[in-house]
C-alpha cells in the first residue's frame, strides 16, 4: 500500500506546485491573454458607456471555478476579501492552490522521511497556512499606512471645500496629491464616480477595500450628511481631530502593553533557543524528542500548550480603541 501511496502523493504534489505557476503565467505574463482581456474591456466600455472599468475587469477575471467556489463556500469569500485588503496580485483561487501545494509537499516529505503521523498533518496545515498569515500581515501594514495619513487627507478635503471645490473634486485632488495607499484608494473612488457609479456605492467600496474603523466612521458620516445635510467641513475637522486622538491613545496603550508583548516573545522563543543550543552542544541528547514516540508526543503536547499560551497573551495585550 505504501509503495503505491507515496508515488501517487508525489505526483499530486508536483501537479499542485505546477498549477499556481501556470495560472500566474497565463493570467499575468501571457501577452495574448493580456491583449484579449484589454480588447474585451474596450468593447464593454464602448457598448455600455458609463459603466465602471473596474466592474468590467472583475467580470472578465471571474472564471467558472471562481464563480462556483464563491457560491458554495464562505471561506472562499473570506479569502477574496483578504486578498483585496492586502492589495495582492494573487487571487483567491491561486491562494487555495498554493496552500494545497504546500500541504501536499509537506505530507509527501513527511512520508518519505517516516515522520510521526500525528504531527505530520498539523505541521502540513501550519505550513500551508503561512500564505494566509503573510496576507494578513500585508493587509495590516497597508491599513496602518492608510490610517496614519488619513487625518491629513481629511484636513486636505476640508481646506479644498472651504476654497470652493466640491467633495468629489476634493477627493480627486487627494488621489493625485497623496502617496499610496491613501492616494490610490481615493483616486479609485474619483474614477468610479467619473464613470457613473453613485457616490454612496463608490465610497462604500472604499470602506470594503481598506477595512479600517476610522474610514468606516468617515463613510458613515458622509452618508448621514448626504441624507440630512449640514456643515461638511466642520464634520471633517471634528472627525480628523477624533482620529488623531484615537491614534495617540493607541500609541499610549501600545507603550503600556509593551511589557506583556515582550514577555510573549521571550517565553515563546525560549524553547526554540534552548533546543538550538542543545543541538549544538549535544545533538544525541535532544534528538530523543523526534526519534522516539514518547518524545514526539511531548513535542506535540508542548507545541499545543505554547500555542495556547501565546494566543492568550496576545489577547490580553490587544486592547481595542
């Protein structure tokens, strides 16, 4: 049974590794595919003048597989949102294919080296989840960069409106004057409104793309002001002041919780540092942990306890403002 299973899993791993490469090449590199998609976008815009090019490109990008997965799986929709928040060139399908390829590669490697069958699936799942963690980090960095410059953008919009510009014109000026990510996002809003998308829909898409609490407050304020009226410049000034105070409070909380975060890093890295030192001093002494069933069980239990402890410490030191 094993002589048949290992070649089969190796074949599946090779196919899953080659699939993302082929999809990336056909989607982003193949000049014929690029020219075909651009031509279809031009025809769509010519026939349906006033439609958003973003909508046309999204419709053309969607494959039958993506449509089927989106209708069947909520997890696939979350992956799409994560890719959008991270502003990554990956798609949710490529992300799933990459995760499957990593999972199969670890499983095949573990079977070849006769790893513990209890630890192997957990290790494969952990390694397969690294692209998701990387996207989460990219999305967090992009959101932080957006929030850092957001009060300045609000002040800029307020000053532009006091000078006589309209709100859409001020948003277009922010898109031209500010660097990415805030400039590119506001430029997208300006382009969508110029192509005929209602302002409420365009600003709502901005909130979905960035996924920031500060931006959500801004969007809700604009929608309420659009319905009820009022002095928009005073609203923007007050919102910018509130966001700056929140940023200061978050920095103060981060400083006060730095001891707990440092404790989590130290306690989490100590076992690995100790294992590395023992590997250098006496490899035979510590090799019992992965060469015997009892040692592998201890590693599994210790890893679970460490994961639980690090999660609890991170939850204690994370205070929402």
